[in-house]
C-alpha cells in the first residue's frame, strides 16, 4: 500500500464511520480546488477522497486492513471513473445537504417589515398620544386577490424544470461527474409560471398604496423607542401575510424641561432677597400644555427655603414623566439660580450697605475652599452633571 489512508484523514485505525465522515468533511473543505489555489491542492483532494472512498465502505476497508488492494479489478470497488465514489459526500461537506433537491418554493411569502418615524412633543411622550399616520406599503392586489394571475387564468407547470423549481447540471472533473442544482431561470424556482399576469400587479399579487393607521403611543416613551404593530408592514408576494410595522419615536426638545428617563429637570431664577428670606413660587407643569388631559393642574407650587444658595435643587415628587413600564411618575428637580441685583438706585444701595454693615460684611475675607468641597460653583457643576 503506497498510502496510509488513515494518516491522510488524520484518524486512528479504529475510527468510527462518523469520525471518518467528519475528518473527510474537514479535509475536503480545506483542499477543494474551488477554495484552495495551491498547486498540489487538486492532487491532495483526490488522495483524501480516495482514502474516504475506501474507509467508508466496510468491505473495502476490510480488504485494505488485510493489506490488499480494495480498488483492484478483482477487488471490491470500481474506482473513481466507475461510479464507485459517492459525490453526495462532497456536496454534504460544502452545503450540508448532500446535493439533495430542495423542491419548488412557494409564491406565497411573508412580507417585509417596515419602519416609520414619528415626531412628538415632550408632553405627548410623557402622557401618551394617539396619532393618525399615513403609510405607503404594499397591499394585496384587489383585482387578482393576491394570486398574480388575471381573471380566468391560473399558473401552469414550468416546462423547463417540469415543476421541480430547479435545474441540474453535470460537470466533469478529475473525480468524475459532479451534479449541481440551481433555481430554474424560467420560473425563478417556483415550479410554475403565470402565462397571463394580472394587469394591476404584474403577477406579483400586491400593489403599492397609501393608507391611514391609528397608532397609540403610550405614555413614557423616550427618544428612539420603537412601537411594534404586528401585521401592519408590507404584504408578501402572492398575497402572503404582512410583515410588521415599527414606529420609531422622536421626542422634540422642550424649551423649559429636560428629561432623563422618567425624571424631569428645570431651572428657575429667584432674586437674592427671595433666596435669603424664603418664598413660594408657582411653575408651569407639563400638563399645562395638554388641555386634552382634563382638570390636570397647570402649575405646581415650589417652596424656596430661606438661605437657599445658587445651584441648590428642590425636588417635587411625582411631577416627572409617566413610567413606561410600571405605575406612577418620576420626580421633577428644580435648580435654583440666585440673581444678584444690578442697577441699584441710591436708596437700595443705602439699604444694602446698611445690611452689609450689620452683618460685618463691608470688607469680607474670601474663603478659599479645596476643589473637593462643595461650594457654590461645585453645587452648580454637580447639578448640571
């Protein structure tokens, strides 16, 4: 024996049939001339194929193990040119199906999914809204009801593939005849052709049309969220089931409120005197921009404690955005910016000077704080973060 077939496949002499098949698949993928352009790839491929032909056949393997020639005329096999090799194993190594016929494909196919974007305001995103949207998609052709054929006609068997949906070709190689299958070019793999297509859809079974759908956008959606509407996408060919429609939400930027999740934030400016003495102010709510919500309050009171410093925040519970998953709402964080008075008249300057004198602040000593301590600017910085 000039060759050690077991060594060629990289298996032991007691390898099982499954181990032989796995080893051959691996070698065939690596050495096939279509994927390996090395000068000796074709010859190596032929050798491992020959090794597998012998070892995969129990009778030939027995002859080989006894030291005989399993491919001799008096032996067990016919060799490469005599039909003894199973080329399905090669096809199986590359395609996993052994060259088996797939059969005709159905004209009825599921339609594609569609994507539509809608822009909403922050109040609409916070509390939900219903929108009527115009959608351009494929719908079932009403003239042929999705069949693709004109009235009184129907699909007929393809004369090229005789209804199989695919045609086979034979190529001669060093290993013998290799059969390959591909979709029929006449019927495109359907196995039938439509001799008299529908005048409206041209045989596709669907047409483009604009329709109006109602989309319920739930409260709490955020920018970039998508809403799935099952069966509202493109109708498939041959009147097949429709895909899904995805509505992507884009939330407009608000002039007053910023949002992070279900939390809202805003800033208010108060005079120095109000911050020092404390006060109560009313700020508008998101509901004030949604008259359709009924008796929702248009404002919410904010208590500013005396001595409030610029950059400090006040939290109002339950005045944020409605939670998308769950109940209740987030909170509203109000950042207070203390305004220093300017353009003082003589009387105001006199009163402020008197206050400074009473507090011993005519010539205040600056207090230099470490960067890790939370002074006024640190609080403002942290609040913005």
